[in-house]
C-alpha cells in the first residue's frame, strides 16, 4: 500500500448519524443527506415503484466528488438514468439514486434488502431487467426481462437498490453512499438493520462499509447491517485485464473498434498499423486522467496460482510491464501499488456481528468476451477469489452455482434461490 493510500484510508470508528430509529416508526433522514428529486409512475421503468436522487453534503465528500470520465462519453450515464440524475450525464459522486421496489413498505419480511450493483452497470440492468441493454448484456444469448428485484419482492422482501453516479467510481466513496442508502432505508421504515447484497465490484463498497474502511473525511460503520451477501465478488482480487490484456484491449481501444467502458492495462497499442496512446483508458492515473479508480481497487496478482495466459500477444510485458511488439504498459504491480483495496479490506476485516455469505459462479461462458480460462472461474473472477474468506470473521455460508457465469449471477434461478435462502 502506498503512503498516499495509507493517508487516505482509516479503519475503525463508528458513525453517530443515521444509526436507526425504533422498529415500526419512521425518522428523519440524516441531516447531511439532501433529497434532490423523486420519480414515480410515468417516469420509472423496469418494474420499480419509485426512484429518488440524493446528495451527500458532507464537506469532504464535496471536495472529492468530481471523478474523471472518459472524454468520448463511454462512461456517461445512459437511458432513464440521465433523467434520474437531473439530465446530467456525468454526475458527481456525492449523488446517488435510491430505487424502491413494489412492496418496499408493505413486504412481510422484517429486514429490508439493499442491492448494490457492479462495474459499468446500473440498478436497472443488474437487478430488474437484465435484458435492458440488449443481446448478450446479461452474459447469455438471450436475456430475461426480470431479475433478483422481482424475485425477492415477490417473496415478501422489502427491496431497495442503489444507483451510483460513476459507473467505475472509487469504492470508498461508493461505500459512503451505501451507508447513506442504509440510513435512508432505516429512516423510511423504522428498522435498525438492513441486509446488503453486493454483486461483483459492488462487493468492495458493501465490504468497505461494514469494515469501516473509509476516506479520512468519511463515516464509519453504523452497526446497521444484519447480513452481507456477495455475488461473484473479487474478495481475493482479480487480474483478468492483465492476464488477457490483448483480447481485453480490442473491446476498449477505439482504433480497434472498441467501445466498452473498461480500463486498459496498456498505455499504447497498435491497431491496424497505427500506434496510439490513450491515457484516458489507463488502469492507473496517466496523462491527467484517472477514470477507472474502482477497477484498480479490485486488483490482485494470481500469476503465482494460475500463471499467465501465454497464448496472448505481448503477454509478458502486459502483465509484468514494458514494451511489447504491439503494446506498452507498466504492468499489474504498479497498478496494485497505486491503490488496490483487496489487502486493506482483508486487514480491516468484516466484524463477527455481520454474517457474510459468498456466492460464486462456476461457468466460464460469458458471451461476447474472452473468458477467464486459467482456473475455475465465472468467466471473470476465479471461484477461489469469490469464495475467499480472508478477513471474514463470521462466514454464514459459501456456495457455487455451477451453471452461472459472472453476468448471470443476479438472475440465474439457482443463484436467486440461494440468495433468498440466505436472507431467510
């Protein structure tokens, strides 16, 4: 961990604001949260009942909230989310959306559920309409029109979801937003605790919240989570972008036809005979850009366990750094040192008061990408990473859904049934 990161992070501490109302009553939300807008019937899509936009006015948050976006617009908010964010395609990270499912205030289950989506995603596609972004957007040849939100709401759960302003944003800031959303749910329903479900990158923000891993200006864990469930979470980190960099880059580099909102392990690449630089897509800060901090925070080396894909062009320089035949980059280790949160999260630990459940996908069959093939995986995250319990004081359960890939974990029927069983 770098000195700069060490200065930014603090572990421990408790929050005094928004710590929960008496069961069965409602309370005012924390004073540092401002509701900016509310959208209901006629505007809200994908089966949600309402969507609200909030802003966290904590002074430190305000200073840190302007995260960078790729200048070509690939990281912008899209679809109905632009409406929810007040017509702003590049909202600041002190803003977030709180989605409420049908039955959010009438469901019979005692503990409400907050769903936390992953990278380059939204609460709509992740939890309510996996087919919203069209073919292959759900990781399969055909996509369903309902997801975990409808599944849980239909079984009496009071379901909410958070929508982040920055699709690849800093997980420590997003952890503060998770804490904000929990505080709002407690105030709305008069409950003391909420269950958290974090998918993929969403595992880091949920885990950072309950572990009180936070920016120097942030609030610590308020003791208000009953259970934490992770779906395909990189608890042990991942190195997919560096292990499969050449194939990964073709989906990113515009000169190669790439359009995906994801970071590159390279600073330069040759596409169709032209050698170009794109610092705005770098995994690490480069050329004044830092558009993918949340991805950097998930990195960990797996070359000592599963090796590196030596069939890939420039495999050695991609993973370890240097100038290859067609690409150049610093390698994975400098990126880890620039701010991975995997080890800090493990060291901070999840308190024993929060039973933690870990679900992995066992099918490396994500349609449309080069799948992780060096060891058992869900196509992106190794099974052994998703089920890594380092720093988890109270393991409530572990399971692998053998028929689900990384993008199917939120809607696969076996995955949904397992989540519901753990929430019981």
